[in-house]
């Protein structure tokens, strides 16, 4: 099968995307597929460059600076992406882009118009999941608990009255905790909001849920084993996610059978409420009162060496190459109008 892996891009998660995409390309070749790695911001990545980047590693402890991302042309290739031979002649496009236009439905809408077959959620589901304000509203409508929140601008007094401190301040349409702050001191609220606005035109202020960090990956219509993340920092931030030794991930999580079934049911309900397809990762916090609060849904979850979806798949005996091939298979099932996860 001819597969083009889309990776890189121009979002703040560019390095994570490169790391994910390079691993995916390597894994799919091991399954006998003809694979091309295409960076929408820079073009086709040569095989020699792929190997060099894999060996060197591309994810640093902090996301790329806004200045460095501005050096990459945000319009490069994207307007005529559908006309490229690597897109037109591919049997499947494997989307390994994270954040920005690669994950918010923009790219998916463009590919829909060109008739391309691609992995993951469609343009509507991608857009709904990327917008945390909208997705949390849909979680609640589906009966999935989520923490209280408000949108900036708002004052300290209003936050104290409606949410209380501490709060989480984050860009509403961003991932990998980029631009996110946990605010304990009310005097730091304005600074945190200003920082978050650097990455998005909308900023969410959300009640901080004290508790255990949980994650559930959905593959097709099956919830994989629940994972628990124990970060070295207060939250599972960018450094903890992509720096070896900065977090412990436990699959399956130490939960009762009832708790496991409850959070898996919430993950499937969230997946369906956002009209997702193929695969996704749903993140939660387990509060001391026993309630699983849904944080967000990731429609193109990381596939790096340290990422959570591959660890969840491994817990059921599925290797990384098999996971990548299964995601490709699900793309075909969705195009055919069939349900995946059989």
C-alpha cells in the first residue's frame, strides 16, 4: 500500500509531530508498505534525513519558541497540498500532525474536498475536539463529568467566586500543555492569561482538579486499558510528556473493575459526543470523591517513544507497527461507512 505520512507542520507541537511521524513511517515500512514522509511546511523528507532525525531525536524539554515557528512559512505547500503527487497517488494519508491547522479540522476539510482517504477523525470531529470550550459543553451534554470553567477575559473576583483557586489557564485550542499554567496565587492570573493568549485567540480558565491523572485510548470502538500518569511535576506538562524519566506511566492503572469500566464508558461517550472516528485519546483526572473529570480529547495523539497510545496498545499485546497498521485499516473502514474496532 502507498502511504504518505504527514508530519511536522508549523504548530508549537512541530517537534512532537516529527518524532511521531518518523516512527510511524519506519513502522509502516516494516510492514511492507511504500511510505513517504511529507512535511507540509517543508516538503518531502529524504530517507537519509529521516534516519538522521530518528537517531538524533527531535523533541526538546520545552516547545519551540514562537519566534522559531515564525521562521517557517505558514503557507508553504498547504494551499496546494491536494495537488501534490505524494497526496494524489497515496492510498492512505497517515496524519501525524499535532495542533494547529493539522489537527483543528482545517487540513481534514481540505482533504475531504480533494477526496483523499486519511487516518483519524474528520473535519467536524477534529474541530470540536480542538476547541476545549465547545468540547467540554458536549461532554456535559453526554453525561461525562468535566471541571467547571470560564473563558477570558474575566476578573480575579469573578474567578474566585465561580471557580476558586487554584485554576488552570490554557489556550482553548492547543495541545501538549503548550501555553498552560496552574495558578495558585490570584495575583498571577493576568500573567498566565497573557501567556496563553500568545498561542490562541481564546483562553480557558478551568478549576484545577486535584487527583490522579488517567488516560484512555480509543481504537475503533474499543476502549483500551486505562493508563495512569505519575509526573514529576504538579501536572503532566510538556517536559514530563517528552523527557524520559520525567513521568511514570502505569498500564493498566491500579483501579477497581468498577472504576475501570466507568472511565472507559466515559471515554467512549466523549468519543461519540465529539463525533470522532478511527482513534483518539481521552484524558481524565480521578478526584478524591471518586469522580473521573474529563480534561480533553486528543484526535491525533502522540506516537513518540514515550507516548501513551502505544503504551495502551502494548498492554493488550499490540506492537507499535501493528497499531499503525490498524489505524490505517480503520481509515478504510470509515471511508466505507463501516464501524471499526471489530
